[in-house]
């Protein structure tokens, strides 16, 4: 059934309680819009059609998340959930069943939805319900002799109905033909004056159609976001889930409550991550990598046995080979660093190709931007760069070269030579690098 299923995602709400000019469904959770989480889950179900219903800020939402596999419907004005789904019906694939999701319920899992779809079968209405200790604010599932007969919203419920703890999450699967038949019949004689999608339950019961239910594994799956506080609460839940998954794969986390993954983090064996680290985009950490405290890593690859930080930042395009050390307050951007090289203190390496066994001294920077264009720096193998050096790109430092502390390099440095720029740049051929003395 999944291959011929329609999915409708409701994302038309204004989100007044967010107190923001940004449409509610574009507010980020784990680094991407909450609506994008729902769309990704929908894609995992291999539906024939995914339709997003937008309203407030609809054009901005569509421009932010436009993709060839998405259809868009506009709900204007916003007259309730039933009215919203009605706008998507002309775009649906008849007579396939329709799964209704919500753009502000970002943590719903595909496994839960598959269970709901299976419960629906070929011709049943299936509701995703949950049992809550405090059901305040939710529509209640009304049963007679164990069978679902209707859903009553909080504002329309009487005292006895408000005691019901089984709540409607809003997520449902309905037979396509029946849904198209029911939606025009909905009325708005309720406390909100809206066309409730939940009223299709009574219509199904009146027709004798079975109404079945399925349940999520955890209550946070169906938690909606209407305020910044709720957004922050779900962010912590989501990050804790990601942390537990990482630890289940063997990653050592100094404190699972102090890691933020805002994308995809792929870790090898025996990876260790200290506190307050942020991973953005797609980050790959090789075997034995150690990430020290307070690092930010985005769209980067870190080779096996490398050590990063503390207080390091790896920006997009960073590719580190094995056993690379990037230390305190070092920033790397769009650069490759080969094996066994290190930049341990207060350096900036941008738009550079760094060879093996290179030592980048404290305070060294690649001057990659001339005010209009970016240029690359090439540092070949076995180079030693003294502290407080500026490499004015485009420039190449030859294999085995040494740059004296404070050098401003504006021309290529020859291999196996000492180059300094005090008071002007000179190169000393035949110079021998100092050898570390053994301690007595």
C-alpha cells in the first residue's frame, strides 16, 4: 500500500506563539527546519505523492524547501485542519489512501507510521492515538464498548470527556475515496468555528467503516511545537536520542547532555567526544578520533587517530588525513591536511593544501582573501612554519622548507631552505633545522 499512498503535510499555521516573523515550520530543530524533518520522514515511506499545505508565509516555506518530489497546496484563509486537507485532495493520486502529518510535529518516526499504515489495511480509518497522564489541550478519543465512535476537542468536551486520557495526535490514514467524500460534509459548528478533520471519525462510524488505532512508542514522537519553549524542549529530547544512538554504536561521550548534532555524524570505532561540541552538516570521524571540548565541526572529514581542539573550528571542505592535530583556537576551512601534520595553537588555515608532517606554528594564518577573490596556499611535506607567520596566497612553500617566526611570505619559498622576511624576505640555502636535544 505504501507505494500508492498519498501523504498530506499540514503546514499552514501562523504560529503566533513563536513571536517571530519566520513561519513556524521553518524554525530549526537540530539545524534544519522542523518541516524538513517531517518531509524526510514522509520520503522514507515511498509515497506516490507528498503534498505540503501552506498558508501563512507559504511562499517563503515553498522557496526554502522546494523539491521536485513535493506538491504544494495553499490554504487561504486558514479554516481548520479539515479545510486544509481538502485543499490537497485535487493533487492526490486517487483512490490511494492518504496519510495526514503535521509540519510542526517533527519527531514522528517512520516505524510508527508504518505501523499505522498497516493497521489501516485497505479500507479502514486508522488513528494514531496516545495515552497521556495529563491530556489537557488535546482532543479525546471517545469509545463505546471499546470501539472508537468520535473525537471531541478540548474546548468542546464536557467534564466527563475531559477525564479521558487517550488523546488524538491528529495523524491518521484514511481511504482515499472516503476522505474525498467526507471532507465536503464537514461543518464548523464548534467553539473554534473551524472545519475539524477529526469529525471524519463520526462520518466513518455512521457509514459502518471500522475505525482502528495505533500508538507511538514514545510520547515525544507526536509532540507539537507552538512556542520557543516547546521547540527547545524537543531539541533536547532529539539530541538525547541522537546521543544514545551514538553511544550504542560505541562512541564515548563525556556528557550525553552536552552534544549537538545538527546534521549527520558518522563515527568510526573508539571515537571520543568531549563536552559542548557542535557537529553541523555531514561530519565523518575516523577510528580513534578524539574531539576535545568546545569544538564546532561542519561538513568535514577527520581521519583516524586525529585530535581536534579544544576550541577548534573545522569549517566546510575540511579534509584531515590520519593522525592530524588541530588544537586550541585553530580554524580550518576548505583545506586538506595530510597525515601526521599539526596546527596546535591559534592558527587559521583557509583554502590550503597542507602536506604530511607539517608543523604550523602558533598565530600562523593563510591570507587567502585579497578583498575580491580567494586564493590557495600550498604547503608541501615536512615544512616547519614558525609562529606568527602570514602566507599571502597564492603561494607555495616547498618540501622541507622552514619559515622563520614572524615571516610574511609573499613569494614562493624554496624547498629545504630557511626563509625569513626580517627586514626583507631572504632565503638561506644549506641551512640546517635545529634538532631536538634529548633530556638528561
